[in-house]
């Protein structure tokens, strides 16, 4: 019954958005309510479940997303995105742009959460697509693939860290195995898949891409753009801060949080928090792309306000998606999937992968999908003699 309710919910969501052109956020909330009723949730608990999902989804993300949009807009308005785009095109050539985007996204994804990396890279990828006169999907698929594999396979991302603890796996081995799998996976799901997709869905690649999605972009006077080095440094400042924290924790603290952290431990941990890292990076961007370039504070603040306006509806859509996810979790979808496979004779490796795929598609959360799958295969690990890493 739960799986039927999920199917009906997904179909309803698609019909509302595609057929009736209902706003995506409104469609998600309507679908959440209908699905919750079909799942048999008490009517009085439905609003609470949706509100909890929206709150948890937009808690830290609203800060990270907001600061990230402001930082990206400052870089774009100053001409930094154009500088990065034109330089990459010149160095790698149009034929190898996908590889360049994939490698850059993979490196950024090592230290940044998926959402943060996406926020930083999307304006740059759009700018490169416009400059190189290629469809945005041509580059966007490679970017998303690289960010996805780092998010799903590599510590310190939430899912691999959580399942390492659940299965008592060595974090170092998980990272090593993850990198070995992630690199070919990113290439297959990125540049290689793009070639296949272009053959089967050529219409999807007709859109050349436009930065208008991010609001009106200001064009600096010729010769007034910032240099490539300062543009890259500003864009990757959050990556640098989080990388410092990650390396410090893995080398100095052995990958574990100390019980009695020193002042240095606390400071390093603070600057590596996504919200704080984005705040520090935004302040640096206000200097490097603003005051340092003799821009008035009033103009800089106007840029920040415009950036927030351009992502307001996107934040609501993310919140609505989180509300729908919470309804599915509270309605017992995860448990229902677990019941189907709990007595299966499949290999723990294959079983864990199948359950994780189904839940990832159904719920959208890599962490929830991974933890649920780990709970199912954990008892089978020792019996099968499979290395938990």
C-alpha cells in the first residue's frame, strides 16, 4: 500500500507540474498532503511532518545557499565568471571542456557538500557554456556527475561517514575505495553518458544556456575584469577553508572529533562549518570583487540583494522537496522497502546497492538511503565475510 501511495504521489507531482503548469513549490506541498493521506498518516500530524521537513531542509542550507548566491553574484558582476570561463576555454580547448569541468567539480566536491558545490559551480558552468556556445547540459551533466560521486562515496560527506560508522568500516579504506570507484563513475556518468544522451534526446541539448536565470548580469568595461587568479581564489575560498578543516581533522585528530578540543581544534572546526565558511568567503568576496575594485558599499549591497531575489523561489522549491521527503519517511516508505529485501539471499553488496538506489530515487536523500541500506545489510556482512569498507 505504501509503495502504491508513493507511485500515485510521484505521478500526481508530475501531472501538476507538467500538465497543469502549477508552481513547483505549490505542487510539492499539494503532493505531500495527498501522499500523506494515502499513506494513512493521522491528519493532525500531516502539517507537522511537512513543516519539520521544510525546517530541516532549509536550516543550514538557507545560510549556505544565500551566502553562496551572493558570492557567485559578486564574482559574476565583477567579470570574474567571464574571466574564469574564457581562460578555461583557452587552456583546455572546446573539445576538452567536459573533462575540465568534471575535474574541477571533482576537486571542489572533495571538500564541499553537494549543495554548496552546485551553488558555486552553476554560474561558472553557465558562463562557460555561453562563452563556448555549447548547450548548458553538455557541461552541466559532467558537473553534476562529479559532485554526485564525491557526495555519495567519499568521506567527509554525510552518507559515507554515517554508513562507515554503521558498518564499523575504516574511514581511510572507505575514502581509498571511494576514490577508485568515483573517478571512473564520474567519467561514465558525465562525459560518456552525455554522448549517449545527445543521440537519444537531441532536443534536450538545443538550449544553449543563459545567465538570465541568475538575474541581470552586469558587464564590466573591457580590460576592467579581475584577473584569473583572484577570481578563482574568491570562487574557491569556501573550498579552501573546508579543505583545511578536513585535512586537519584527518591528520592531526586522526579523523575523529577530540573529546577535549583545544582552542585550535575549535577554530579549525568553526571555519570548516559550511555556513561559517561561506560567511567568511562572502566577506572576502566583498573585498576582492568590491572594495578592492573601488566599488561603493551601496553598490555591493545592491548586488547582494539582487542575488537573494533570484534564488527565493528556488529555496522554497528545495523546502517543498524536503517536506515531501519527510512525509515519505514518516509514512514508512523506508521500512516498507526494507521489508521487501530483509529475507533476500542476494549478496550484501548487491542488496545494499539495490535498496540504496530505490530509496535514493524515492526520497532524494543520499544519507537516508545509505543509512537504511546499511541497516539492512549490516547483519549479513559477517555471515558473508564481506569487508564493510
